[in-house]
């Protein structure tokens, strides 16, 4: 059974999601080059995170 999040934790998670969305909007407004760079960095970050997670498991 999953633990229920506290109010502060849920708020923090929501704020991080909002910041990610605002960064996406800003990249789109700067043009396709910035959007592609942001997408590539996000994909690379997820890949590194997964590898480190498997390494330190």
C-alpha cells in the first residue's frame, strides 16, 4: 500500500511540475533550436538517472 503524501510534499511536487511546464513554454517561445536542446537534455538526464539508479541499487 502506497503512503499518502503530506500537504507540503504534494505542493512541492506541484510547484516543480509547474516550473518544468514554464521552462517548456519559455523554450518554445525562444524557437525550435532551444526546444530541441531542452528535450535532448531532459532525455539525457533521465537516461543518466536510470543508469545511476541501477548502479547503486
